[in-house]
C-alpha cells in the first residue's frame, strides 16, 4: 500500500478552458488594437486630406492676388485697361481657362481658372478641382469703374451656424471666394450629388446648401451669399462639406496700393531724370483733380508753391510724357480711368521743387519709421491714403477736398514730417513711400 495523499487526476477540461480564455483575450486585444489602428489611420487620412485642401486653397488665393497685380502701363488699351485689382472670370467649361466675360450673375461662379493663372491643376483632399466666385466690382470683364481703395467687396459670407461675418448689403462683403467641394453628398434640398460628365459644370453637384444658403448660387451686393463648411448633424452625418477661403478687400488693398505707389514713384523718377526737379503738387482742395474722367489742359494745375497736395495734370514744365499714367487723359491709362489721383498724396521737398536744379534748394522731407534709411532726407513723399476709416467720408467733392478724410495723425500736420506706421489699424492706414 502506498502511503501519503492520492494524486488528483489530470483535469484536461480545465486546461483547455484556460487556454481558450487566454486565446480569446488575445483575440480581443488584437481586435481592439486593429480597431484602434484603423481609427488612427482614418484620422491620419482625414488630416492629410485636410492639409491638402488647405494648401490648395491657400495657393489658389495667392495666385489670384498675384494675377491682380499684372499691370502693363504700355498696354495698347483705350477705354478699359487692365488695372490693379483685376480678377479673372471663373472657368465655365472645366478646361482651366477663365471665361471670356462674366457680366451675368450666373457666370460669376464656376471652376477655378488655374491655367489662366499659370498654376498647376489644384485639387482638394478628395481629388476635386476647386471652384471660384468673383464679385462684380473686381471682375475684369466687363469692368466696373472705378476700381481703387474705396472699392468694396460685394459677396456675403456666413459661418456654418448661420452667423453673417461679411455682409455685402452693409459694405463689408468679400471680393472673391475659392471653394473646396469635397466628395459628393446628399444636399439638404434632396439632390444627391453626381459628378458624371454631364454634371461636371453644374455647381449644385459640387457645392452644398445649409440653413437655406445655397453655395451653388449667389447675388452680388445682397445677403444672398455663401456659407462655410464643414458641418454635421447630431448623428455625425454630413450637412455640408464645402470649405471656403475668402479674399477680402483688405487682402487686395495692400498689394494694389503698393503697386500704384511703385508705378507713380517710377514716373516721378523718370520725370526728374529729364527735368532735374519735381513738379509742384496741385492743391489738395482742387476739385479739378477728382474723378475718373478726362482732366483737360489747364485743370488740376501744379501750384506756384510746393505745398503738398495731389499729383498735378498741368501747369508744370516740362509736362508729363505722352505715355505717362500721370497725364489727365484716361485713354490707355488705367491710373486715370480708376481715379487713383484722389488717393495718392504728393509732397515735394523745397530743395527739389520746380525752379531748382538737382535739388540745389533748401529744405528736405522726413519719414518717421521709414523702411529705407530713416535718417536720410527725402526728396519726395508719396502716401496712399487707403480706404476711409475712423469716420472719414468721401461721398462728394467737398468731402474729397478735405485732407482729413484721407490721412491721419502726423500726416495731417504741415511740418514736412510724415509717419509710417508698422501695419495698419482703425486709427491710421496711410502707406508712405519716398524718393531720396
């Protein structure tokens, strides 16, 4: 007989059950990990799509602004010259080329004209070509005159919650909009978007509707505009997946005014090379200098003194060259056609005014915070007054003859010292440059 405790029989079922539980737990871990990785992969894919969309919209915006600055002062135009701020019409047949004209409201929304702008075929994160809408005052055909610092945007924009952030009926509209249409969805009006060939130029099959705001159409200078996406319902369903980037009036003004100042500066430098002095300004309150019609001989006359004012048309010797943008004729002259003389303040140092030779007189100008060598005396100061701010009004000629409705702060004082602020604000938005 054996002594001691008897050995328990081997429990195969227990071993099998334990192994099954371990195996099942491993499967759960694998499944959970797979789901987590799939979720992470999904988020990563979405993030990459969003990055591509954002980059495409940004590049499209930059291309449009760059296009608006391609101005040839030697253009052979007569009554409708290409000018700073011109934006192309949309592409209406999906060939990348801007439409020839967009006078009709329905022709001011279409595809982004990437070939006309000289960029690549920009696509959003879903592989779709971009869409584009342009306001009536900035379109290049037919042109609306004048286009200058006081030209507003005329397109309304709302957030996905319906909050109006740009109201075209209150002069706060935007100049243009670029859209990423995203993938096809069921629109709120019941239309299932389908992007087969016959629908490729129909905006309703690419752009969405939310809260009654239809991105497939708009009306200039009204509250019928566009709404930003994306937005989802309480279950996560897509209501709108259009992404928008806007071009505001402020986006346009800085490059437009910089270009105009550059062109005027070049004209004055060219004049000095032949005359050895600069013409005296016309008086700022000379109403003959206003508007965008022809300014005839004997009008907007260079003052007998060198008081600061506006760029003269006549009364100085020699006169402007026949091709100069500073002449008073608007034929072939985008500067006069768009009334830019109203917005450019012009001051000449006494040392360099009419009657001097090679700046041999006495007295120079200064600019505080100048970019170029601020401690060096200036021969000429040019200031683009930009848009009206801080209660400034420029409706009638009397208001346009008041310097306080154009310049601010130090630039209003008659002391031959001018101020260049770093950036702009609601209190000062003057943009000075100089010739030294």
